[in-house]
C-alpha cells in the first residue's frame, strides 16, 4: 500500500509544479488517512523525489523529476543547498556573499561547493557589467539577463561605443528621411501629419537591411531613440488617433509606447525647432499681436499648416 500511496503523491506533486500541501493531498486522496499521507511525504522527501518549498507561512512539496534527481545524485547536502539557491536566482545569478547569507555556511564550505558544482558542469560564473569585480553564479544552461550582461550594447563587459554610434546614426538617417517632404527639402509637414516612423518600423528597417546581425528588440531600439531625443536630434510625437482603427483617442494620447512616432529636428546655426511652424518663418512676425489686422486667429498660413 505504501508504494501505491507514494506513487500517487509523487504524481500529484509533479502535476503541480508550484507545490502542494497536506490539505491538498488529503482532499485529493480521501481514501488514505492523513497519518499515512504524511508518512508517504516523508519517504519521498528522504529519497529526493520531493523537496520542501516555503511560501510565507505555508510549507509546500514540489515533485523532483528524473532529470533533476540525476543531476542532484552524488551531491553532498551542502552542495545541494548551494545548488538550490543558485537555481532560484534564475538569470540574475547570485553573488557568493549573498549565498553565504542565505545558506549560513562558512566561506570555505561555499567555495568548495562552488568548485565541485562547476567541475560537475552544473553551474557557471559570469561577470556583471554593473559590478565588474563580482562573480555571479547561475545554472550552466541559463542565459544571463540583460541586466547582467548589459544587453546588446556590451561586448566582453565593455560598452561598445562604435556599435551604438553606428546604429543611432542609422536610426537618425531613417527618421530624417521620413520627417520632411521629398519634393521640397525646406518644407515641413502639417501638424496632423501621421507618417513619421515608430520604433517598431525602425526596428524592421534595421532587420530588413541587415545593418547588424544582433537581434535587437523594440525596447533596444527605444533606448537608442531616447538617446537621440536627449541629444536633441529627434523628438517624440504621440499620435492622436488609433493606428489600427483610425479612431480618435479621447485623451489625445497614444495607445502604448510603441505607437509613438519620431521626427528629426532640422537645426542649423540659423534655425531652431521653431522654424518648423509658420510663425518661425513669418516675415511680419514682429507686427503680429492679439489685436489688429495681423493676429494668429486670422493667419491664413497657420490655418493652412494645421489643416493641410
């Protein structure tokens, strides 16, 4: 009977990767007394087929599959403890000092455990761009997060300035080509123009033209665009309509960050962004006022620019 009970508990645990507790088991296995269920759980914990999880005040049991048991076989209790904390750190990794705090093991014991786990090809150490002097440990098959590696902008823990400059230049040129009418390089689009590129369109341009072999996400492109905005080379424009349906937004804003459009700023020694509107190029600007024959309310150029 104990073998059948152990098998039933184990299968229930494997089917619920977030863990199960005694109440769950009691309800799922009403034919067994609670004392027998507890004894079955203890047997499975002893042979490594279950492991304990603590969620607040709750104690849960998680099933350990066959591949995990094979990896853990031959490990000392200290190595298993260190391994579990490294596993829980995921793609962020864990620092040796943090391991010491979480495990309460001596420094020498942790160092020995890490060396043994590395020799068994279960874990690896990586360097963090945020903390170059620290080694972070994670499972051997885990890909470090961009917070650890710095993402596509870092090569061997060093920021790749040339790569960033090249891509930002390509982004700016693409935006500039779509920021002004082609038939007249000195003209500007009207205020309600909606043909400025978005970050997703810029990403597609980078991909289709094979400007880089690095797989850049839309978020990566937005990081470059934010840099160009801060450098006053482009500006961010929120469309006042839904790009999918054409419906007007009630708040005049965009649906999401990826809906924002980007326009290049054409600035020379004689110009400023103010020259993109009629007022900036008006020959009678100094005679314009709130009253009189020349006012913004009566300006034909301004009306034409707004409704073009």
